[in-house]
C-alpha cells in the first residue's frame, strides 16, 4: 500500500476498494474533527425553518412537502433536525396519527417518518444518532411502540432498523411506490 500526500489530498493506491472507502471515511472524519470545532445538535424544527430542509432533501420535487408542513403546524408531526455548526445535515420525524393503525395507535404506537441524512454525511452514524434520539423522545412521551416503513431495497436502512430492534414485521407487501415493510419495535420501559 502506498500512501503519499499531494497538497492536502491523501492518495491511496494498490488496496481494495472496500479498504479505500474505509480509509477515506476515516480521513474525512479525522480531518473534519481535527481542523474544525464542531457543534452537533438535534433540535425541533420550527415551521418557519422548514425551507432549510432543502439542504437535506429536494423539497420542490416532493409532492407531500406541503402536507408535512401542515402536519408540523398542527402538531401531528414533530420533526427533529440534526445540525453540525448550524447546518441542516439530517432529520427524523415522529408522527402521532397517520390514519393507519399499523403505524399509529393513539397513546400507544408512534410512527417514525422521514429518516434522512444528507448524502455526503451518510455512513457516519448520524442516522443512528437521530433514531436513538427519536426512540428516547417517544419513550418520554409515554409511547410503548414505534413503527417505521422502509423500502425492501434500502439495505442500509433495514440494517440500522434491525440493529435498533425494529424486527416485528406488521406488513410485507407493495403499493404504487414499490415493495416495502412496516416494522415495529416495542419501546416500553421494563
């Protein structure tokens, strides 16, 4: 393995792609931590800041964006934003009532929605931090179950949800958007 420095860019040759990817992630994270003091927060999203989520996902191309904003305003959807130095990097939401009893049951079951991390920040544990925050928040709100919907081909998300205990399959099927699972986790305090 040859590693040399060219300006500020590290070059790596003669190693596998998997090792290169791992090494690049380590370099990216180390460089970020070393050269910039970061402040990480997870905060409730205010309706007037909703447009800032376009830093994470394309609001203009999402047909449900206005519906979600209305749900935030009426209190049915609580969105929490993961920020690094004030920049919107990821988000996750808790929805009280989806109108689907697989997903929500008043005062018992709450739905996790819009788990998303900005593309260039993925595979760094940020999604896990957001999900852990949401699980803790739901417990504090008195819920005993959490649900999530996930596309069958979203292997990374499926792995994370399984790791977090979303293992009970409530639905295995498809709709007009493709094949997906409805998964549940018991979060009741013992």
